[in-house]
C-alpha cells in the first residue's frame, strides 16, 4: 500500500498566520453583523435603549441596532391580554382551582363577611414605561386592584353583592383602578373586571341567600304575570270606556237636538200667537184637550157660542145599556 505524501512546503508560517487572522476577523464580522439585526413579531413591541436611555419603540418587523452594547433591545408582549386571579388560582392543567381565602374574604358595608373571587384582564399600554417606570408593575397593579375591590365591597350591602349588584361593582372597580393607573403611569391598562364567585363564608348563610334569591325570582314572576294581565285588560277597559263616552256623546247630542227642536217649535208657535192670538189660543186649547183626552170620543156642544157640555157619549151609552 502506497502512502502519498502531502507537500506543505508552500504553507509558510506567515501565510498560516495571515489566514488565521482573516478567519478570526471574518468570524467576528459575522458575529457583529448578527447582533446588529433583530426581529419583532406582531404581538410585540421592541424598546430600544442607547447607552441606557430609551431612544425608540419599534413594532413588528426586522430592525437594525448598534452593536457592542451601544444599543439594547427589550421585547414586550403588548397585544396579549394578561390575567390576575384574586381569591383563587387556576391549576396548571386548567381543570380546577385552588382557593386563597386571604384574598377573597372581605367585610361589607353592613358589617357582614363575604368571599368574593375576581378575574382581571389587563395589557401593556406603554412598553417603555412598563419596563422602566417601576420595578414590578404587575405587583403594583395587583395591590391597586385589591385596594379598590375592598373599597367598593366595603361600601355595599351583602344582599347586593351576592345578588343584583355584581355588574355595578365590576364597573366601579374597573373605573377606580383605571383612574389610579393614570396617576401611577406604569404602562399598564385594565381591560376587564369580573366577579367569578360571591358567597357567604358558611353554607347555612349561603342557603339563606339562595332562598332569598328564589323568593325574589318568584316575586318577579308574579309581577310579570300581573303586568301581562294589566296589558291585556287595559285595552279592553279603554275600549269599553270609549264606547261609553261615544254613547254619552250621542245621548248628549240627541238631547241638544230635541231641545233645539222644542225651542224652534215654541218660537214658531209664539210668532203665530203674536200674529193671530185668538185663533192660536183656541187651537192650542183643542190640541191640549186632544193630548189629555187621547183615545176618548168627546162631543162638544157649542151651539150657543159657548162650551156647555163635554160628554163621553160612548161610555154613557154603554153604561145605560148595561143598566138595561
């Protein structure tokens, strides 16, 4: 087996040294170049500091920075909602939770004790202030939330906390915490506050409040039924009232018309009386006799110019015949 010999006479120590220097410089250049570029994803913003001072905030994409520590980059998740759990902690597998009664137990405005669990969502509004305005912004936010929750719960009655006042409490806590965050200016904003659970510390009291809630629901059902009955009956009553009013208007107008006719008739008779008083007087007398003695046959003897006899001849004749 033949062994070939490599001729190294052409590689002088000087050339080897030069090649080594070039290789080292090339490696250093590649390393420096790699540290001059960084990328930011769509959920992040990058805070760039130059000699420790914030000089820019960059959004998603590829960006250039100065090497050798002249500029440093801190990436912050800004388009991500973060959570704070007060009174409980979810287990890592998400299937259960652990209670923290020290956080949830509070005293109400009417001096009762209640356990209230809260779930809070927040996000970073200013990454530079989030990184450099405070040592622990999350801890500051947690303390602010706990303080305002106890402030609100301490001003409400226990019935309202356990039943109908949850939405109002959530809104008040959110508004108060948002106002405090504006004062502290730590680069965080609160997105949502929810009451996960609210219950008395003992089961007996809890059952009593459940009974109260059930009674309220029954009362609301009864009120709704009454309103439905009211809504059904009022139109009927209004229709009947309209009918009565229309009938009364008709009777009123009828009486007015009759009175108008009577007045017109009287005025006509009066005008005739003024023109012919004698004739009118006699005619009125005959009309009155006809009205009073309607249905009776009467014979009037006026042969001598005066009324002498008013005889119901039919009755007289019938009476005589009966006597016979």
